[in-house]
C-alpha cells in the first residue's frame, strides 16, 4: 500500500521514523512518501519536504511567514494528489495538518492521526474538525482517550512513542561522551535543553547560561538540536566551562545529574531518563499574552500534565529570571526535592503504558487501510 506521512518538526521526525520502520515490518510492499526530516528519510520514507523549512514558532512568527505556509499547503495538496496514497497519516503539527485533513476528506482520502493535536490544552472546539476530517485517531497520553470519549469520539491509546525511541537508541557511554566532547572528566553534568527552533533557542539559552557561575562544581552541557547547525551554537560557547553535544541528547541525558529544559516534548524525555529538571518558558510577549488567554491548563510540561500535579517546577515568562532559576536548580541538584522528583518519575513511567506505540499504530493502520 501507499502511505503519505506529514510531520513538521524534530519530534515528529523521530516518531515518524519509528512508525515508518514499523509499517515496513507490517507491510513489506509499502511505499511511503513523507514530510519530515533526516530520520524519516533514513528509515525509508521518500522525503517531499524537510521540516526545517516549516518550523515557525508563536503567533507573530506564523504571521510573518504566512506566505510560505500557504505555499507549502498548496504544494502538499498537489503532491498528495500525484502520489495518490491509500492512507494519509498526520503526526502532531496541528495548524498545518488539520488544514490538509479537511481538504483530504473532500478528496475521499483515508485519514489517520498519530499523536493528537493538543485540543485538550486550547481551542477545544477543534474537536468538530477532527470528528469530521479524521477517520482514526491514535493517542499517546493516558488522559487523551478519556478526553475524546467525552466528545463521543473513539480513539486508540497506543502508549507514548518516546519509550520506543529510547528503546531503539544506541547510546554512547558516559566516559566516551566526556572524552568525545572534551567535557570535565569528573564533574556532574547539568544538561541544557533550550529547544529545537532558532527563535526559542536564542531566547532560552542566554538565560540558562546565566546561572553557570553559581555552580562551579558542575559541568554544564548544551544539547544541540538536529534542526540547527552546530555553528549556530558557537557564540554561546565563549565560556570555557560550558560544553556542547551535537545531536546526541539521549546519550547526554543518560549521564546527566540535572537539567534545565525548555517546555515541550523534552520535559518528558528528561523525566524518562530520571533526570530532575527545571522547566523553562519565555515567549514573545504578544504571543504569550494571546496563548495565556486560550490555554486552559494548570501546567505546561508533559510531566506535570500526566501526573496532574507539580512534579517539576515550571518557570514561565516573568518567573523565568536568574534568581529563580538559580534557586530552583539548587533545589534539584541535591536534597529532598530531588528525591521526591525521582520517586514521582517512577509513577509517571507506569502511567505511560510501556513501549510499542509505533508497532501498535502501524498494525492498526495497515489492518484498517
């Protein structure tokens, strides 16, 4: 069968690549064309568009690039028509994907969604579009199935694909990673995960680096994202005490003592490696004011959302300053709060349902296509 997959950012590329591998195992004659990145292409997908050309963050950034976005939408529709797939699989990236899904249904294509749009966080009214345009929804968070059930929309809970991603990773051990990247041989590592989009990294990394002088006994290390070139990070590395690891975040987390993490999927990844963290977020002022009025959640990190309580501290907008960041980091590098976080992480992993999300989703897609 022919499958057309659309992912629009680094995390979608990761999960899309594992889904592609699972699809090939289930359907050995599969033809797969995709929007994604290097990982999806390496897994065997024929790449139609790279996500690096679509990673626009925040309301203002989207408005500034609206011409490019509409151009991408037109290209996507034409490309799907030419490929004529048996099923279209959307991965997250809701602003773009829901537009394509509406068109796809009018063209009689079968539509599946893997990794739900976060309509439980904002604009819940989008449920009407999903019920109209999506034939099958595969959810990855334990509370999402219940959320959709209250709207009389059946979904399939497959577990979180990060568990698959971690299980499939080939790690570099701690001694090797310290040697490869010229890190201190003994100091405990504090990982800095500033995000994957250029705008957010520029904003977040300067703040994260501002606390390094207060922790001379630790080795701070920036995790470089695959969506950004290594050269982009170089002007942040003027301090000799700061290390840099390129596109090996999981190996870095595996040997980290604590972390400062920009809100997003990385908060859950950090938790799955049992690394205590402080969650950071500071957006464009106008974008933040708009988001604050439409987002209905008590928390922004996946860790706290899944646990339905504050497991890790979230420093948001004005709360994210050098004083607070220093105090919160001190709390998690040692002491009782660190121990409590690690205890809560054990419960979190139980809630996620174990590995196998890619395999379960691929099997269901092939069987129902």
